[in-house]
DNA sequence: ATCGTTGCAAATGTTTTGCATGTCA
DNA sequence: TGACATGCAAAACATTTGCAACGAT
C-alpha cells in the first residue's frame, strides 16, 4: 500500500462522475500529490480489473473511470453534460438479453448498456454568471 | 461521387461484420484500389454521421464500422470471436430506458446496448487442425 | 533484503490535420 | 473554372512499456 495508491483512491472517492485518467492525474497535481501519469494508468487498470471501479469508453476515445457502488453487474445512466451517473439495476434487461442471445445461438453472453441524457441540474441551465 | 467513395462503399458492402478503418484500408489495397488512409477515415466518419454505417468502439480502442441494415435506431448482438453481428430491434428496452431516465430527471435520452457472446459456429469449436 | 511500485521518457497505435495536388460537375 | 475530395507526411492523443531508482513490508 503506497502513498500513490492511497492518493488515486482518494480522488476517485471524491466524485460520483466518470472521469478520465488524464483528468484524475491533473486533479492529483492540484491536490499537491505528485503521482506519475503511468502510475495512474496502472492503478486504474488494476482497479478496473478487480471490479473496484467501473470503466467505459467515452465517445471521444478516452477511458473513463468511476468508483463502483454496486458490487455486481449493473448499468449506468450518465449525464452527457456533467458526467453525473446513476447506477442501475436492470433485471428485465438481463433476462431479455439472455433470451435473445440464446435464440440466435449465442452463448457466454455479456452485454453493455449505457443510457445517456441531460440531467435535471444541467437542463435547468448553467449556473448564473457561468461562461460555459 | 468519387472513385474512392465508391471503393469504400464497396468493401463495406462485402461483409456483415464490424471492421476497423485500418482493416478496411488494407482490404482496399488487396482489391488493388489505391485509397489513402486519411480518406478512408474521412469517409467512415461521414457515413457514420449520416447513419449509413454503424460504429462502435472495440475493447482495444479501435472504432469499428459496419454497413447498416436497419435504418432507425437499433442494437447489436456481436460474436466476440468472429465478429459476426445480428441487428436487433428492441422496443421493450427503448421503453424501459426512456421511463427509467425520466424517473431520474434526465431528458434527451439516448442509449447504447451491445450484447456480445460466442456464436454457434465458433462454439462448435475451431476447425480440425487449428492450433488456437 | 526483497520484490512489487514508481516514474520518466520513449514507443505504440489510432485517428486527425495541414496543405499541395488532383478531380468531379 | 471553382469548390471539394484526396493523400501524404506530420501532428495530436491516449495509453503502454522499458528500465533504473525507490519504498513498503
């Protein structure tokens, strides 16, 4: 357990939003924590492997990470503007995906479901004075 | 309408599987068509924008493209081994995603659903003599 | 002392861009 | 002709890796 590991865990714990490795690295610097970018990547990969964080690929090609609340398989509802995320349990979809896969002769089924939208806060308009 | 545009459309029409820009470019060379890599990327981006092809990001970070059969919004069941894809219509999921998003105060909802598995052909085992 | 972790810089791989040239309408 | 497409090489970008120094147990 190193200082860097703790630091990465700390920034991850700070937010509920999906964040890129680059941004997390920047945030660490802001906090005065000196952690190498390569180390951040290594940590995140490790955490994602063990399921301690969720990861998904943004439209722009970055991999985004978020500390994981639910332990098992689940989905996300993510705000396209602010990145705020809600974790979802979706038994119906699980069943549906499974049935449908089998009907087509597929096995070892997995699936990815991400719902995106604009959350109520963002829809309410940018905070007064913001230059967005 | 240029020779290159036709050529890209042609290779796309050849297969039902998700294919990377790099691979499509290679395939064009095999066909003796001389098309620049940058042009292939430009074409694919354009086609994806107009919805003429579907695109998704592979786990390895490449963007994969596939000519689109269904015109509207739909999902895919993709074989992780051979890339074979089945296009799916999923009204139940549409409704579910929409309801759930609204319940959480999100608007302008979109969603991505990809189901992956091993298709029957691949599950039947590798052809005899293969060294997998 | 040992072995995994770190961190820099360089490498990798995909995609984009600048810009001169070619080509369709 | 005149705007737009092309294509090369170089840039931009995220991510990974090689390897020497470091630090936790």
